[in-house]
């Protein structure tokens, strides 16, 4: 796929900012942005919409912490993870639990491109790689 021109990237960045309310993607704001694009089509509407879609997906991922777990996770623990990550990233974060028995025990938390590993399988893999 070809690189997105700087002019489109700058425009999409503005559109993404207009799509946020209190640091989160707002469906109402996104609808407004899409309505604006429909009424005022840019020079390369498909390229703009593709770049906007990708940027919004990235923003949504930044606000969702996927907590993989081998055993049960208490709701209080999920809430604490969400609060801690919200402070770390400076924006609201929602923690979503996903069972993963391959972890053996512990947790793996993914938020955006970041991964926080605290599982037995992760520690065994790190030991194996160090050998």
C-alpha cells in the first residue's frame, strides 16, 4: 500500500481530534465528521476515508486494555488495571477480560501497541530465550 501523503495525514489528524470527547472516540463526533466529508468531499476521498478509518481504529485501541488471563480475574482487579493504565496514558481506559489458558497463570495486558506481561508462560519464554 502506498504511503499516505503528508497533506492527507495532516487533514486526518484534524479529523481524529474532532472525533474525540474527553480523550475517547465519540460515535456522535465520528458521524459528524463523516457527514462533513460527505457534504464537502476532499480531493482524494477514498484515501482520506481509509486513513481516517485506520487512525480511528488506533485511537479506539489506545483506550482498551485487553487483559488476557488464565484463571478468574476479579472485577476489582480489572478496575484497578483500568485506573492504573488511565493514569499512565493520561486518558480513560477500559479493561476487557479475555480468557487465555495458554498463559498457565498470571496476566498479559495489551493496550494499543504496548504489552505488559506477567504470566508464567511469558516468564518461561523469557528464560528460554536467555539460555
